[in-house]
């Protein structure tokens, strides 16, 4: 098939769409990605891209079409401008760059914002091409959950936008089973909604991994590691409060690998709370470096704020953590926590419960290495049965080939 992927984010930004595009291309599909200038998560255009944009026009055999956008910056206003700029740039300039190109399918990647669907719909009507839309963030609920939008009138307006986007999509993929009900609130055609979760990139296949030199190796210390976006949804106030509860435990160290809009606040709080000996921040590193940081970890940490919308989410890092073979400590509610418990992969506590998180971390630290290994192995077994990449992309292809547009069944025309 000839597939056009519309995504506001793409390599060298670290998102799962990079892995999906590569995997589909590896299966013989002709993949083109329409995306913006890379600026996530720092909020400014990547320096190397700015100097050498032609280097970023191909990714593992995937053709990458880039359009300019306003960098997201560090303020809410700049973020809104960033979202809007991509809509107009991808719709207008993107359509010009794609003149004469025909596609069997438009695939939309939506970790946020929902507005990424608008240029895809614009292109749908120009090119008479159906849309498959992968929902990884529920709008407008997530806007309310993180406090970005508080006005009911504004949330209702966003709800109308969501309804319009879902109506014009031919297949809607939900990243968790709980998302299906949330999508149905704005989509009357429940038959076009399918469950399609995240998977982990192929990171942990090497038998020998050298520990990251950026983290000091310490004997007789239990390391609990968080990797990924450092944002509001990840609830770092709870993480740091839990670290405070264990401040006197010199045998427990918290390692934070990543970056994001709250990274500066976290650094300030580490100093303010006198946690320099307990919490280590490494900054952001390329995805392929993650195994070297995981090699330091005795357990992995996942957290989300206490909110109904987050309880419906399976954070993408859960699949990565499960595939690593390391045990998990989770401070989260709902489906994400249920996955950890069902897999037998670790301990969980309620979202926002700092004391509960400190107890769970101390409990994990008290286990023998053998018992932690059993938990990690159980998590990996569960991952292979539920979230393994080949299994899921097989399912995605079957969804593509069974889609019905204008009373015609799309056949395998790869």
C-alpha cells in the first residue's frame, strides 16, 4: 500500500511513530510522512536540522516531507500557536508538496494535539483517500485534566472539533480498551473504533549492554529509574514527595532520564528539598541509549496524575518497561495499573499517593534480586503475549485491508 502518515512529531523527535513507519516500510509498503520541523521537547527547532535540513528527508527508507511551524516554546500560548501553525502549514504547504502524489491510506498519529486530524481531513478530500486515526490522547478531557483549559465553553468547542474529526475518519484506533468509551462520546459509529495499543521498540535484544557512564555506578544501592517525558501528566510532585519520604535511605536512588516542560521545576525542587543525594537527573538521550541507562536500574517507575482521563490511559512506557524484563513500580490508576498487576510485573499504588509510592519502592528494594527477576520475567512474558510489535502490526495491517470506503473493500495493492 501507499500510505501517507500525518504526524506533528517525527524523527529525530522520539515518538513511536518512528518505529511504526519503519516497520511498515520494512513490510513493503511505500511510506511518506508529512510532519513539522523538529522542536520537541525543548521547544526550539533542533540546531542540526536548522543547519542541515536535507539530512532529515529520509528515515530508514521512509520519505519525510517537512513543513515549517512555530516552535512550541515553554509557555501555554506558544504551545497553542505551535498547534495552529502546524494545521495551516501541513494543510496548505503540505498539500502543495504532495501535488501529484496518490495514496491508498492516510494514517494519523495523535499523541496530542487532536488538531493533527485537520490537515489529514483537508488532504482526504483533495486526494479522495480514507483516514485511519490513532488516538493516544483523549481530547477535550486531557485538556481539562492537566488544567490547560478550564472554561466549559472552550471545552465544549473543542468537543465539537473532536466530533468533526472523528466523523471524517474511516477507522479510529484506541490505544487502550478504556479509550473506546471515551471515543464513543464523540463518535456515533462505534463499528469503526478498534483497540490498538502501543508496543515497545526493539531495544532489549542485546545480551551485553554497557552501563551508561552518565550515571555513577554505586554498590549496595537500589536504583529506581524513570524514563521519558517530564511533564505535568507524569505527576513529579508525587515522585519527589515519595523521594522525600525515603530521603534517609542512602541505599535507594531515584534516576530520572528525560526532559520536558517541567524539567526545570524538578531540578529546582531537588535542590529546594535537599534531594541531591537521592535523585539524579541525566537529561535527554537518544532512544537507542536507553538500554544503557536501564542497565543501572533495579526497577522502573511509571506515574500519572490522579484523573479519570489518565486512568483510561496505558502510558507508552509501560510496554517498554515490560519488554525490558525489569520489575515495575507504578503510581497510577485504571488500565495502566491493571496491566502491571495482571502481568505480575511489580507493585502499584494509587495515583497521587506519595506515601504509597514510597512504600512500594521500599518494598521492591527489600526483595531479593531473584524475586525481582521473577517479576521482570513475568512482565516480559505478558508483553510478548499482549503487546509484541509483530503481533500488533499484523493486526494493524488486517485493519487496513478490511476498511470499507465508498462501498469498496480496500484490497492488498502493495
